[in-house]
């Protein structure tokens, strides 16, 4: 069985990490000088937080990594006992390292740690600050208790841009010997919504069945509404052709897409629609945003979508249904 591309092609060095260039350059400087502070890497999934910490550890510690790094992730038990036993005994352990380097504790998905465990961690961070550094990765830094936040430099990752995702996927496909159309890369970058894991998994899934990737076969495996159909629907709304727009919507609904899939696709299409007048785009995005809000509150049904389409098709831009 093929190993997952997300692991096989996980960057080993900071040079291979795409996007978030300010953070990566800052870490490159740290990697050169070895003067690492405690770190929190926070941001959306699949943007390279875990990867970046591993790259940094590799740059800093090289061959000593096996003795000088302790990594705990969400699949490990990370209650207060583990913090007190495992992390403390690692911090106390003597390891000979080059001058200016420290042992490193990596706490992946740190936002899943219980508050008492975080309190215990705070003490340990202080006690062993001369020998041990901590790097925490999480999606939301607000779930990390204040005293830990104030002991760390916080690096905030953003979603990767479509060109960054496209560039990396392109590289991986070339390494794997899979040919592709440029539109296939565009659609992978588009559906990823800034999450490299999504793009690579979709590319791998499509390549299992097809030796040449096209927009169509990527969409088949990634199970999202076809952007062209969504584009047609938006264009009908723009021309106030409600019946035609509803016809496309019903077809998408019949294909089994849920309301959230459809509304997200409309958002992507509207925000990337270069020919929409700015005022119309903003009007549409307002309606899409309010519909999304209602859907995630639990109103995941066709009526909400039809309402969205109707509001977009009405010429009077003042009219936006109540949220
Ligand atoms: N910036 C990036 N550059 C290159 N590859 C990336 C980048 N971000 C993610 N990847 C790819 O996606 C996979 C997942 O990335 P990673 O585990 O670092 O994400 P994460 O930010 O830690 O996500 P999560 O919040 O879900 O833990 C990696 O194995 C790598 O192949
Ligand atoms: Mg991670």
C-alpha cells in the first residue's frame, strides 16, 4: 500500500515549508543562532505547525534529536500525571548538547491539554528553563492558559494562499511522476481552503485512479460541488434569473451535497469572481455569510439555500434577510 503523501512529503527542512514567510524566516534565524525561546505555534489545520517544529528541532539538534526531543501529541495521555512524570523526568535528564542548545519538549495539539495539566506545565517550564525549551502547537492560542502564553513567543500561522498550496502540490506530483493539467492544480488549491493536508490527500486520492490529473477527476474524488455549476448559479443571480439559478441549486442538492458544502462553494466562487462589480460582490458575500451563519447554527436545509439564492437575485441591494 502507498504511504500517505502527507507523511511521505512532509518537509524535513524549513526551506521546504511554504507560506507564512515571516514566521519561517524568523525560525530560520533561530535555527542558525540556536537561541530558541519557548514557542506557541497557533493557527488553522494543515498549515505546517507540526512540520515546522520538527524542522526547527532537526536544524537545532541534528543527530541529538533522539535523546534531546520529547514529543507528546493528542493521542498520548497528557493529564497532570504525565506532565508531572514524563515531562518532568525528561527535563531533569542530563543530555550533553552543543553549547547554546537546549532539550526540546514538543507538545502537539496543546489546546487539548486540561487546565490543571497546563498549570503543572507552567511550573516545569520555569524550573527547567536553563536546560529545556517547550514548543506548543495548537489551533487556538486562547485555549492555552495566560501564564503559559506569557512565557512563550507566539507565532500565528495563517491559512496558506492558493499559489502556495498549488506550488507544493505541483512539486509533490512531479516527484510522484503524476502528470496534471494546470486546472487540476487550481482546483486542488481552491478546495484546500488553505489546508495543505486537504490538497495533498485529494491529489493522492485522484492519482490512485488516474495517472493524469484533470479538474474533473480531482472534483470526483474530493466530493465538492463543481465550481462551474456554482459559477453558473451565481451568474444567474447576478442577472436576476431566479428560476434558472434555482434549477442549478436543485441539481446540486439532488447530487447529495449538504448546505454547508454548497454555501462554501458559493463563497469561493463569489470571492474569486473577477468580473463581479465590487459592490455586487460585497452584497453577495454579506448574504452568503449570513446564510452560512444560519446553517452552522443547525438550519442545514434547502430552504436556507433557496433563500440565499433569492436574496442574491433580488435587484434591490438593500434587501438582506434577517440573520
Ligand atoms: N507550509 C507547508 N509547506 C509544505 N507542506 C505543508 C505545509 N503545511 C502542511 N504541509 C503538509 O501537510 C501535512 C500536514 O501538516 P502539519 O501536520 O504540519 O499541519 P498542522 O498545521 O500541524 O495541522 P494541525 O493543526 O491539524 O495539527 C504535512 O505533512 C505536510 O506534508
Ligand atoms: Mg499539527
